[in-house]
C-alpha cells in the first residue's frame, strides 16, 4: 500500500486559524490515507491561541515569531527562516496555506523553495488595487503565482483566477470554510458567560458591533470612524457599541483616545470565536474593516457597513447586505444613522444571504486532494451558491 499523503497546514493569525480549523479537523478524519501536520508561525500569539484552544488543535510546529510592533519584514523573514527548518525536517507532499496574510505568502514561498506543492485555500479574491487592502492584495496574488491547487471559495473567485490564465484544472470551487466554522459555532441557546455581553438586554438595546485593524486605516482614518461612532452614541440612547479591540497597539491607542470612558461604549479585549460569532447573531448591525466578518454577518442576516474603499468580497455587496462606506466621518455617521432611523432600509439590508458557503467546504477540499492523489475514486462536486 502507498504511504499516506503528508499534508502540512501552515497558518499564523486569528482569521487563518478560524478558517483552517475545519480543514485541519477534516484532514485528521482519514488515518491511513492522510498524515496531517500543523505548523503555525504564530504571527499572532494570544489571538491565535484562542482559536487553537477552541477547536482543540495542537500544532506539531510553533515558530512563535510574534513581536510587539512587528513589521512586514520581520514577519516575512522570521516565517521564511522558521519554515525552512520545518519543511526540511517534515518533507510534506503538499503545503496548504490560507488567504492573504504575510504568513500565507511566506508559507507558499518556503514550500516553493523546497519544491513542495502548494494548495491555496480561499484562493482568487481580488480588489485589483495593489495597496488596498495592504499588503493582503499582493500577498494573495503572489501566493496565487506559487500555487498548484487553487481552492476558490466562490465562482467569482474562480473567474478571477481564470482571467489571470490559471489552468482551469487546477481550480476547484469549494465554498468558504468560514461558513463551516460559523455553522458549527452559532447557537440560539448560547449564553454569554461574562459582562458586558451577559448584561446586555439584546431585545431592548440595539448593539452595534465594531472591529477595526486594517493597516491602511491605521491613524487618522480610524480616528474619523471613532468620532462618527461617538456622535451616534450621543444621539441614540438605545444603542450599545460593543468593540472587541484588536491587540495591535496602533489600533488601541486611537480607540482609547476617542472612545475611552464613554457610556454605552464597551471597549473589550478580542473575544473568543464562540462568543464573537454568537454576538454577531445578536447584534443589530456591524461596522468593520475585517474580511472574514464580511462573510459571516451576511449569513446571519446582519447589515454590514464596511469601513474600507474596496472589497474583495463583492457577493454580499451585490446582494445588498453589505455596503462600502470608507472612513470619512460624515459618511460613516450618515450611513449608520440611516440604518437606525430608516426601518425599510434596515429590513432591506438585513435579509440573510449566503453566497459564501454551505458548511461543507473543508470536506470538498480534502475529498479533492484525495481524488487528485488517486486515494478516492470520485471527484467531489464543486460548491454552487443558492
Ligand atoms: C494581520 C494580517 C492581516 C489580517 C489580520 C487579522 C499581515 C501583514 N496582516 O494583521 O492580513 O487581516 O492579521 O487580524 O499579515 N498583536 C498581539 N497579540 C496578538 C495579535 C497581534 O499583541 O495575538 C499585536 C502585536 O503587537 C503585533 C500587532 O498586533 O505586532 C500587529 O500584528 P500583525 O499580525 O503584524 O498585523 P495585524 O494588523 O494583526
Ligand atoms: N473574531 C473573533 N473575535 C473577535 C473579533 C473577530 O473571533 O474579537 C473573528 C471573526 O468572527 C472572524 C475573524 O475573527 O472569523 C476575522 O478576523 P480579523 O477581522 O482579525 O481578520 P480578517 O478577516 O480581516 O483577515
């Protein structure tokens, strides 16, 4: 019998961990056929560990690279150096990376230098703007150039790859694994364990859930967003802002300066994924510059105002659940206010839409890998939305 296929997953930040967790768990369901190995760069530390713990994932390799105030050069160099050693020792048949972080790019480059095949999960997202989001747009394009198997979450992502002349046989549409994680986590009966989430009356209060972290928004753009939020809270007495603040000190500094000490503004540490996902489900609306939350909130029927000028996730935009509002103080205030006073507009944006997945993306990815390597007879069916 042939030796099992050795598949190494490489990731390092919170969103990669959330979206790779279903893949890691699925890979472990095929003993004898697949030997899974998990290598984390730990580009994030606490925010990564929160996810590893929730899904019960114990990495075989942990590069522990995170440093306060790390630069893109730090992350790239430390990841490459560390992965060189890990790949030389493990010699996997394939390396799976996810999405668009600097860990993703370094992981695919390290695999390429070792002449190891690369599988890219959440492949093909594009804004077409090199600097927005920065550096993610180039990270995913560069990763795409190094990739042998592209797991595109949607037909739009597949078409982006085909437009770049990627071989159609190397592209497989799977749905986004974030929906696998979300469906396994959100539960109407979930009870928040600690204040302030446990103390809020979600029926009489309107919760605005906020997250921000994009590098291109650091500094003045974020300050303008927070000022708009201050205006909203002053005007609407039934609004509670819940803001799990990213651990980046450059985010924290401005958040504290603009929103610290305000009544009904809850500045809290990053939440574990389970309370966070359930909080989206209980919120009235979401303001964010996150990528993943743009996929999760529409599935739960929550309007999202995206604090960015571009998005690589046009599907929910087309469906009307998501609106791009940028970071201009007046625009953020106007659009948020509109959703608080105009019930018809709120209802229009709040109809659930699910273009991103059906909860079976990880299964498709692993089944495709088994089929591709002659370990399963049938090619799985691709994901189609709707
Ligand atoms: C990174 C990714 C971004 C992704 C985001 C998800 C890059 C260049 N950026 O951005 O694509 O959308 O993660 O959140 O790959 N920190 C901690 N503890 C943590 C995590 C971060 O203290 O658990 C602090 C550290 O001071 C760190 C800083 O946050 O230096 C910034 O982290 P970094 O990974 O460089 O950038 P993010 O903005 O988190
Ligand atoms: N998230 C979380 N706790 C938080 C904030 C976000 O678990 O306090 C989850 C969220 O549900 C989503 C992911 O983190 O799955 C998004 O991560 P982030 O916004 O940091 O990165 P991006 O998606 O923009 O790359």
